């Protein structure tokens, strides 16, 4: 479960980045999420999901929440084609 401090940090990071991501940032988020999933780090997974959700990247977040890492990467590639 994320704390109010987590939400504030996420919002500050997203604001600083103009509420968007580069292709490399999205791919890195996917890699970080997969590593968190494999290690059982639920907090980190929620943190990354909230980062995407806060910037309205709901489709990408859905792929990660479903653990569809190939679909996530394909969606990121499609967005930047």
C-alpha cells in the first residue's frame, strides 16, 4: 500500500517530467516492474503502476498489472512508431 508520501513523490516526479515519458523511460519502467514482480516487491509494483496511472498511461499500466510484459513492450513500441 502506498503512503501519502509516496503519492507526493510520484506526483513531483511526474510534474518535473511534464506528465510524460520517453520511450526509454517506459521501457525502463517495464523492466523495473518485471524485476519487482519476480522478487515479490509489491510496493515497487504499486509505485510504478501509480506513476503510469498518474500520467494517464492506463493501457500500459493494465499490461503490467496483467503481467503481460510482451504486450507492454509492444504497446510502448506502437506508441513511438
